[in-house]
C-alpha cells in the first residue's frame, strides 16, 4: 500500500481565456450544426432587406405646381452638408469689409392658415407662429444656402442669433410690441460676426458670435423676415400632420448702417421664392418703405429642412427580422432544456456563468453579423431606389450612415442576448419569445403607429428596451425648427446611443439573473 501523496489531475487547458475559448467554440458548434437556426438567422437578414426594398420601390412621390405635376424638389444643401430651407424676404445693401447694421423692431404681426372649416373657403387667422423671425442679417450672396449670420426677434422664443442654418444661440426672452420694442445690432469685424440686443438702444448685450465659412469681403447686409409653416395635426394621437401657410410682417425703424456700403436705395430679394405655372411668385414677400420705416413681409424659413425620406426609412422591415432573431435566440437557450442536453453542457463546463456568457457572445455575434449585412445592403440601396422614384432623401454624412448601419446591427445583437437570457430564465421557448416581443416589439409598434397619445409613446421609448430603436434615427431634432417630433415621424426621445444603452442595460440585467438562476437550480 502506497503512502505517497497523489498528484491531483490538472486539465491541460489554462483557466480563464483558454477555457472560455473552448466554451465559445462548443457553443458556436452547437449553433452552426442546427440548420434551422442558421437558416432562420439568414432569413431574418433576407426578410429585412426584401421588405425594405419593397417599401422603397413602392414609395413614389409626385409634387405639383398648381395643376401641373412635377418631380418633387430636392432640398438645397447647406454648408454642413445637411438639407436646408433658405426662403425669406431680404432688404439689403452691399457692404465691403467691416461694418454694422442697427435697427429697432417695433411690431411683429402675421397670419396663419388653419384647417378649412368650410369646403372651398380658406380659414386664415391673425397671428405668428412660434419660430417666425425678423431681424438683421449678413449673407455671403443672394444665392440660396450661401453662408450667413443673423440676429432676430421671434414669435415666442425671444431674441436669437443663428448662423449657417444649424446653429442657434438664445438671447433674452420676450415678445416685441410698440410698448416693448427690441433693438438689434449685427457687426462684422474680419471673419467674425457679433450679434447684440438692447431694450433702449443705449445699453447693449451681446447675444453671440459666429464665423460663417467662406464669407467674402463684400457681403449683403440688411433686414429680413421669414415665417415657417404652421404645423397642424390631421389625425388623432400624433397621427399625420400638415404644414400650413404662415406669414409674418415686421416693422423696422431707426435703421443705421456703418462701413463701406453701396450708395443709393435699398435693394430687395425674395430669396428662394417659388414660381407658379404662370411664372408669378407663389406667396411672395414684400417691402413698404415710408419715412425711414421699413415694413417687411416674408414667408419660409432659414433653417434645416425636415422634408423628405431618411436613410433609415427602408429599415421598417427590421421589426420582422427582429422577431425572427428573438425566436432563434430564445430557442438557442431552451432547446437544451427541452432535449435534456443541458446536463451534459453543464458537466462539460461546470462554470455556469461561463456557459451563459459563451452562449450570449455567440448569439450576439451571429445577430450582429446578420443585422450588419442587412443594413449594409439596405441603407444605401434603399436610398438609391427612393431617389429613383422621385422621393427626396435627406442627406447625411458618411459617419452618420455608418452609425445607422452599426446601430441596426447592435439592436439585433442586444435583442438576441436579451431573448437568450429570458430563455434561460423561463426554460420555455414560447414564454421567452412572448416576453421578449412584449418588451421590445410591442412598445415600438404602439408608439410608432400612433395607437397611444404622443406623450405615452415617448415614455415607452424611454423606459422599455424599445428605446434602442433610436439607434436608427439619422436626422437630429433641431429645437429651432418646427417639426413633428414624434415616433410616428421617426424621432425618438433619447439620443441614438442612449436608447441603445437602455436595451443593453436590460440585456445585461437579464443575463445576470440568468447566471444566478443557472447557479442556484439543478439543470
């Protein structure tokens, strides 16, 4: 009988990375050897692409100019590459080099078209929309989308300084009236434009500064007026909405120019005005000048444009692909319970947390690859088909396009991990699939189809895993632009990566609970 000490058995595999790599390989082998899982994952990508292409091909847009049908106009592109509106009435002089303009605004009135109450009779009421604007401006030229900076009074947002369409700086709040006029000043020093405001024309407060790109030595300096349309809902609970005509009229006096300005009178330019079939201006602006007082009327806006499809428009079919991924991920976890193979898996890998993590990495990577392939094909191809059908697509940077594609892939991957974790927790495929769909798909559908009031839909997309759909949003919300900022219109309450982080948090929590469940119960 030997009395020596026996040497304990040691696995040739190193603990840590080597063991986990082996576990990953084992889980990947399980996945790829089940043909149904592989085919279903491919089907999720294929369905997403096909539905998106069908949607893009069926979206044919035709616009009209009076009774004449014309191709829908493509929004002009601003200095930053974004689609913009550059439609306003300008009263100006030419300024060379440094200089300034000072005015007093004593009145701001207007009219708004409301939904017609009597067929054939236009319902127009007095008033100004919140982002109606009038003030002083320096613009590089008379061409649309040329660089500019302006300081202005608005309908309900006080004094603002804006430049190059996307930039907005708030001044003091308050409306304008004869009893409470607002003084505005815009100065140019080299490439720098500085906006000021005053209540009495004596004590001035700086609103902001701007350095518009490509500002030439000779610019247009003067007064302007613009009024974006009035957003009117045409359906309940955040359903379809329409932008209706709105006009603003502002009264300027105490106008003073400094610097090398051209002599003679003031020139005028209805920037971006559209012409009707007979060649006459459609909703023209105007100027009435009398004894040093300028009454300027304008329509339109100087701001980013929201009119058009987005690069993510064809990704609507991702919801169906997402449901398929949920089914695959849930059954990837529950199949071993149903077949009694989970005991073998846990005997081969006694570290149960490592088993769950390996399954999550495999299913997450597979779903990410499927989403990346689908979005990588659909986003550029769908946009091309939309444009070919006459539907303008709002331009975005290459970085934004890549972010949307990666966001779609990450949405599928995080959803797959959540569904897998629910499968481990419930050990029943139907229960796991139902729970995942209720948590992710149902809130999105309720919010995006206007079944719920907009406020309720916004909260659902903040608090549920469906918040991750914000990763598909390519066009940001601009506070200084009137728009239908609801999920129905493709806007979400959270930023893209913040929404995705909500889903990832749910997935991480569910996976942690799944690991605890594996450790505390028998297979």
